[in-house]
C-alpha cells in the first residue's frame, strides 16, 4: 500500500517548509508500518425487504439506525471485542439501517438515511475496504434500483480503489450496477436464513484475505440473469430442489481459482425490472469462474418445474377444517399473505375475521387457538387501562391495509400484557371464545417460543397456532405436530399470478410457464459498467 501526501501550504517562509518537511519524513515509517499492518475498513448499509404490492410505507422511523461502535452489535458471532476479525483491521463503522420487511421507503426518508452514511464515510477517509451490508430487496418510491443507487454514491465517496464486499439476502436482487460496483459479493445459502451471521462473516473474511494477501480485487466477475421469480416458500433449502441447488453453491465456491459463488432467487413482491434470479461467481481463474457460473445457472433453470411449497397448502377454510379435525397438536397454520417478515403490512384482518366467525371456536371450551398477531393500538390502550382479567372491546387492524377486510371489532378478556418489546412496544392477549388473539401496539413477527411464553401462552399445548408467516422459522418448525400453508390475501400473496405485475421483465417463470429456454451464457462484469459476453 502506498502512502500519499499532498501539500497545500502557503509558503510563508523557507524555515517553516523545512520544519514541516522534516516532521513528515520522521513520521513516514510509523504511518507506513501501521497502514501495511492493519487495513482501514468501513461498514455501511441499508437493509429492508419492501413489497410494492402493499399500501404500507416504511419511513425512517421503521429502521433501527446504528452508528459507529453500535454497529458491532449486529455481528455478535464474529465482531465482538477482542475477536480475531476485530484485531485484523482498523475498523471504521459508519452507519447501518435495518428494518423489518414492509412497504416501499419514501424517497425523502431514503435520502436522509443515505446522507447519514455518506457524511459518516467522509469523516474517516481513506478506506482500503468496505463491508457493504444490505438486504437487496429495498424498494424506494421513484427508484428502480435503490441498492444500486446507494452503492454508486458510496463508491463516489470511498473511491475506485476501495474493495467493496457486499453481503445480501438470497431473496435480494442483483442489478448489473450493483454487480459492477461490488468487488466481492455473496448471499445466504439457507432459507430460513440460519446462516445469516455465517454469510456476513464469510463476506468480511474474504475482504480481509484480499487485502492482506495483496491480491486486491478479483480478476473476474461472472453474472448470469436467470428468468425465474419464486417466493421463498417455494425455494426453501429444507427441501428439494433448492436443497441440492444451494449445496452446489458451496462446492462451486470451493473450486481453485474461485473466490465466491452465489445464487439469488430475487424478490417476487416488488414490480421492478431488476427482480429475477441471478447467479454470480467471482475469482481469479477465468475458466473456473465461467464453468462454475454456467453450471449453477443451468442447474437452476433445469429444476425450475420441481419447486413447490414447503408445506401442504390450502385456502384458509380448508386449513382450519383440517386443523380443527386433527388430533395432532400444535397444528400450525401460516397466514402467509400478510407475512410481516416478507413485506406484508401485518394488519390485514381477513384471516382473523374468518377465525372468529368459526362456530367451533366461539365457546371457551372449544379448541384452543392462538393467533399471532394483529396491531391494535387503541385496544392496547384499553387493555392497559382495564388490566388483566378485565373485559375489553375495540377495533383492531386494517389501519394500513384494508383492501380485504375492514378494522375488526374484538371483544374479550385480557389474559396478559407485556411492555417493552422492541418491535411491538406493548403486547396483550385477548381471549374471545377459545381464541387467544395477540394484539400489539406496533406490528411484530412471532418466530420464537419465547414470543408466546412471555405472554403466558403455551404454544406446544395449544390445539392450533396461526401465525402471520410464510415458512415456519426454526423454533416453530421444530415444535409443530402438523403444518399447513394458508394461501391468504395480502401484500405478499403467495399466488403470484394474482399480483398485478406490469414492470418486471417478461417472459419469466412461472408466470410464463411455456417460455423458451433463456440465454444462460456468462456475462463478464467490468467495473467500467460494461458487460461482455463469453
């Protein structure tokens, strides 16, 4: 690494210049030694999954914004104080912003958060490397490629020589611009994303290795767009064909001459031209990179007709009929169309309305059903005032997405109240008949057993648990006795043919099932912005 000095001085006297020159020369060995020993690496990024089919908007208030040393808490596995990675560089964390999935981000909110990042990055120039931590499926009102826009502006600050290592969700989108401006790029290899921390660590370790070895940027980056767009519930790596497809990614990445390989499924609930599958492979051996990319892309296309839902599906009535009749418990039902961890508003009342109308659930001695959850800030206020054991009534849901059902009147007994949750703020359980409805001040996903037990609920003993979710997260999956995926309406409808796509690139599978085989030749990505054919 070369240390450059620029002199901008007013030559007021020869003595002053001579003294300054001598001081700089004396300082040179220690500066060079420090820089050669520890590279300077920044951390920045914005992460959210945004549905353009939801009326919700994700403002800045929806994001958890971390600055400076706060950012280390996002990486407990490998960035703790004293870890080998922390000791391997001069870390200069800037700003990161992360939100639960939701609706599109208003342009003004996006610009403010980008401004925080750029202002912070400018304070600590120069950088040898940058860990660019994003999701990849952010939608911003008026922008088709928000992550591409963000990395362009970051690159303008850090300069062309800084090595940028980008870490993403496998449901993100890799535009050509993002591919060009990322020197290293990777994504999760598991859905559910049990390898999130592992992926981020791999991204950082690859960056450190390129810097410490002096190899610098990879010589070759191959990108192959694959015209497939499927929901995560059909591409879970728990089952085939995604299980074998993603196992092949690790094998490809381990080849001599290859640094990293990745497959992105794309995000199906945003109507944007960049949303489709992508394969990318980076490395220093052109033949190895090309072969790996071609094999993965062709594997992906070859198995396209084999993708199916991770659980048996049905409409909500069918799912409830089977769950009520079943002797297996807990019987889980995914209320998938309004899944807040995929971009749903989280306040669609349609499913809960159907549940409360079921005659079998109207009596307190009926099958115990837990419903998680519905935002109801007014009813939360009433529950707090009334207290546990009191009767309350009030409206819930449909404050954001009322396209399928209006706000729902809930009348029942307060069974539990919990305050201080980082997402929900306040939670309460209202029992109506044999249904225990979790209401929240703000929307919250329910993924862990403790989310229920802290409210006095025992999901393992319940007859039925209905959760606004797609595929079950690990703890819920492990406790299920049976499971159905309900194809319910909402901003992340699993039936993609019901969504009013207008702007995605067509033809695309499965919307165009009889399309011709696509051109899956390697596109070599150049930092200059050109992509050439193999």
